C-alpha cells in the first residue's frame, strides 16, 4: 500500500487557485457542517478541505450569514469561524407551491424522452437541480391527486434515433428504408435532414428528399437501417419549422390553401372553445348555441380524421372536396356493419 502523503500547508499568499466545481449549495452544506463539527476553521482550512479558492469561501460565508441568516461569526482569538447560537440543521431552501409544481411537471416531462439520447442528459440535469432540495416539503396536493398521462408509444430504436439526430446536427445526408402508412413494403430514401421534432408524442424528421427534390416528412418509427452518409449539405438559411408548419393542422403540409369551415353542435361547441386548434382559427358563435370553426389549411391529411373523430357532432360546410372525402369515409365505415 502506498504511504499516504501529508497535505502541504497552504498560505493565502502563495496558494494556487482551484477551479470551483462543486455546486454552490453543495459547498455551503459542507461549510455548514465543517463549522459546526470542527474547531474554529478559518477560510484557508475550509478552502483546502472543499478544494476551492479562499475568495469563494468568503463569498459563501457572506451569503450564508447575510441571506440565509446563519449566526456565523469570526473569533479573532481562536482564529476561525463558529456559530454564536445553537443551530441544528442547514436552513431549507424555501420554494413556493407554484415552484414545486413546476419541478414536478418538469420531472413528468422527462418521460416523453425515454429511450432517446436526450433521456440521460435531461435526467442528470434534473437530478443536479433537485439534489439540494433536502428536508420535507408539504403541499396541499400530491401525486395521487395530480398526474400526467400521455399515449404510450412503442420505444424507438435507439440506433435509428441516434443516426437521425447525428445527421441533422452534422448536416449530412441520411439513407434509410421507409414504409409509408398505406404501404406493405419498404422503400429506400435519401434525405437531407433539416429538422427533428417531437409533436404530439411522435418523433418526425423534416427534410429534402434528394430523389423527389421536395420537402417530405417522415415518422421515425417507420424507418429502418438508417445510415449517415458522407454527403454534406447546407441547410437553407430561410428554413423555419414554425413557418413550414404554419398552414398544417399537425405535421403534414401541401401546396395550395383551403378555407375549411366546420359546424359543431352545442355539445361539441363547448369542447371546441376550450382549445386553440390552429393559429388561423376563427370562431363564429351561432344563436342556437352551436358554432362554426374556420381554418386556413394547406392539407386535408389530418383535418379529415379529426372531423371524423367528432362523429355526428361535426359537419363540414366547406370546401366541397373535404365534404366529399368525409362522406366517402363515412360510407366505407357503414359498409363494415352491413
């Protein structure tokens, strides 16, 4: 066994400054216990023990005394710090109920990143933020009264997610096999990936399809065998995912523009009023308690199934092409029960 070397004595004049690595609250907890348990430690001793600079120790002690109200005093005879009043524990950090609720919500939000490369960094950051919240926190509510629930998704292939995210960050073309929703076979695609987004609990890739020479949207769960190529590209400076999706009801956009008008009965009208469904929406209240919702959309891909989900509570008033699509879908549905 190697002999333990004695720690050299340090002076405040010749001591080499150390890089502060401990979180501030963690340092203050350590200072608190050293003052409480040691025999009049001074700034140099505390700095060596915690491995920070003397100036850092002085700032922490000032904060503990002036902001946290700890009875820390310097005894010139003993040459160190002590508490001039009995104190049993470090003061708890005071959080308002709304602040604790925010922490709770943040913790719940981590679940949507489960299985992705973002999970561990986010979890680590959250644990660092909350590690200093010691003691008991009493609230007028708890998890048995308030909870968050979303649709459970099939875990993403981590290899797929990493390949896609790497391609987006490095601006490199991505090759993969893709199976469209209405297809039974996979097709090879080559994409210049512009943006990766989680929308309504589903991960999507937005990019330029090299062969089709136009923007396309892909669901990561329908990809397989992704490969980041060596073909670099320059993402258009004017590209904005917000602008790209501004005329979409969800994630799918198309050319052209349609003014969609839907009438909802009194039952559905109350639910429609409770949400902002689209930035372009305009609501017209009707005398009988019903309402008309008007939207400016470039695609029917997502508005059609949304209207169908309301059943008899919704009726498309325009355009005619959407009316025909909804009628056709209703006829197909009824034929399943004939």
